[in-house]
């Protein structure tokens, strides 16, 4: 991860299970060929690094009814093991699944490019490869991916080459089995399919598609995405007094289910008593306008009874603060981190302040996430603010010498 050629494609907080099956909050960094797991954001210590060559992604993971599948995604490793991850919500989960799937397909395609060209029959099909792969993965009418027992080993989420050709013929997408094998070859070359190596269970490179009982699997199964679009402490699970710190918000013993969810995800919240930041699950809802937050580990459970905090967003003022990157002592321009792109990035924060009460500070990972959260909070505050036009209450932006509110905007030198 310290090599300069490793470029970060995506990064953020997700939950992962440890050896004791307990969910831990970790910072993940995705590069061109691997997924790195770090204990904290912007730290050089990498806990583990998963090579993505030969992996397959399943999103969502429907066979885990004991877990909250809204943010759950699963990586099938080359050795047959499963690697479960839990994102901040369905939107965040689909983003990770899309980028991970693209990386895995790119790795598979690069192997095909290096191979000698395979000659196969040309045929005409009215659908694109993306439309066909979307139909193949349809949970009701697609090809059935099941467990197969070969040589005493169980291979999950697989199907045979003959199953693919049979499906294409059944839906009249090809005229004969030769054309079906050519379509399978095209999907294999584009990286949508992988061959399962029966020797050790790994998905290895295969230059030719076989219309027989050879096992294949999808490199990426994203059942939650639309078909036309297929194409600072992070470990805070130990008990502490943080749940009793905030006196200006309501404590609930069960998850709030009322209201439409506008935005949800993992954010770092500034502690009220102890120094530092703590990663929490944050949910913004409309009608009633509320912001709910709780320990990140509860996001993976199906139990709806757990301690959480609630901030009523009516009569609230939301302020955005952009701070320059921190400069640690002895830091140099050549020092490396697990995510080089994040090392020199500004710190994007939002502060929620109720009338004559203390403020709640949250920190986002990047500018895009900041825009999404400020948009959701600004919409709620503008909708439910009873403040007259002379005293606009909602979003205030500080940075680049500009300050604005939901009720109007004004320019001037912004001072922190």
C-alpha cells in the first residue's frame, strides 16, 4: 500500500467481523487490485489487505437473515471463504458493490487481453452484454446460482456453462448452442464471468468458455442496483460513558422507524467529554425531522431495540466548516499513508446547533459526502424552520470567504 502506483479508487468506513464474529468499524481503501483494511483513517498501519484477483462480489447478501441486509455485501474469496462487509446504508453499499465489481471485472479482462485470441462463431443478438448480464442475474427469471459439490468441496453461488447456454436458448436470445457458447465467451472476455478452478476453488483465468459441466460464477452480483445502471477512532465498540454525554438530545431504547429516510451512513462525531472522534451510524429522517445516531455495530443487527440518540432538527441551525489538512510534527511530503489521496485532503465538518443549546459536530470523509449530507439537512431545516425571513435558520457555509443560509445568502470574510 505504500507504493506510489497504488491509487485510491474509493475509501470509507465499513463494518467487518473479527475472529469472534463481532462487528468492528474499520477504514477501507480500494485500489486497482486490492482492498486494504485500516484501523483508523489516514493511518499507515494496514490491518489486512485483500487481493481482488479471483474474487466475486454478491450484493446484497440474501442468505444472512440474522443480519440487517440493507447495507450488507459479500465477497467470495478464491479459497471459497466469505468476507462480509456492512456499509453505512443501501446507497453506500451499492456504491461499494459497483466499484468493487468494476475492479474485479477489470482484473479478469486484463488476463483475457494477455491471452492468445480465441476464435469463435460470430452471431447477431439484439441485446447488449450489460442487458444480458442483468437478465441472467434476475432473481426470478435468471440463471440459478447454487452450491455445487465437486471432489468433496462445496462451491457456492456457481452454475455450469451448460446452464448459461440453456438459459440463452430458453429465452430465445441465441439460435443454437454454438451461438450460446459464443455469447458465454463474450461475457467471459468482458470479465462478467469467472471460471471456478476445481483444484482449489479459486476463480482462475480461462481463455475459452465451455458448454459443459464446468463451473462458472458472476464476478459481481448486484441485486439491489437498477438493471440499466449495471455497467478519528474507528474502533469504538468498547463500553464508555459516551452514550450518556449528550444532554440536549433525547435517548431512545429502540430504533426510530417513523419518517422517510433522507440520508444515512457512517460519520465521525466529536465526543462531548472525552477528546477525539467516534464513528457512529447517522440517519436523517423527514416527518418528523430528526437526526438519529447510535453505535456503528448496531447497524448490522436486525434487533430494533438498542440505545440511540435523537436530535430534533426543527429550529436547528446547520453550519459547514472546512478545515485545512492537519500537519503532524515531523511530517514530510514523502510520508506515506494507507490512502495517499486522503492524507492531504481538507477536513469537512458540519455543526448542528439548537437554539441556545450546545452544538453537535460531525465529520465527513470528503467533499462529495459533505455535499450530500448538507443537502439532506438543508432540505429538512428549510422545510420545518418556523423562523421568520429576517432570521433565516438552516445551512450556513464557512470557507473560501463565503457565508450563506437557507433563507438567503450574504458574502463576506468568513472567520473561524
